């Protein structure tokens, strides 16, 4: 059972972590590194069409894989609010990544308590691999990161439910 003290800890950890995420990505924002590469440009066009109500993309254009719906949806919302721009695209992806980060922290707390949550929070923020990829619209990696966090958060609840459910009735002959 989660206590009020644990809830306050998680709120403080997540709030300070979101600030740390924004600060750790600030060199990219302030250093002129927001220009999209080719894949990101395609996701941006998909998001623009989505925001205009033209089509709802599921996969990366021209592919039958690469679930792009979520990245394009976050970018489409950002485009509707801020207008289509490189910064709006990058901010949308960072928001999706931050949602995943929150679920990893919550999952680590469920699996390993306060120390696990703190370790996961810091490790993902400072992980060099995610420093740039957390803002890249590539049609999958950020979505995969976010959904893996959600699944890891859900797993302990499902494991607990499976172990506490009464066994099915058996018949003897």
C-alpha cells in the first residue's frame, strides 16, 4: 500500500526530475541543435497532416513497420498549439519521452522502493544515449521507451493479481 509519505516522495522526485530533464536538454535548445534530420522531417510532415485532419498515420510513411502514431500525435498536438516548427517537434518528443521516464520511475519504485526510483530517475536523465534520442522523432524509439515504462509499471500489479487470485476449481474423478 502506498502511504502519503511515499506519494509525496514520488511527487517530489518526478517534479524535480522533470526540471532536471528540461535543464539537461537545454544545451540542445540553446545551442542551435534543433534542426531535424530526414526521418524527423517525415514524422513532422506526418504530424502536420494529422494536425490538419488530413490523415492519421500509423506506420512511418512508406513502411509497414515503425509505429509512428504516438510520435506524430504528440507532434500534431504541439503543432496545433505552437505552430509547426523544429522546436515544437522536439518539445513534443521530449514530452512523450518524459511520460515514459515518469512510468520508469514509478515502476522502479514498485519494484525496488525509494532507492530504485531515485536510481532510475537519475540514470535515465543522465544516460548519454537518451540525451539526444529523447528529442528525436524517428518513428519508434521514443514510443518504445514510453510504452516499456508503462508495461514495467503495470507488471507488479498483474503479478500480484495472478498470485493472489484463488486457483481455479478442480474436479476429481
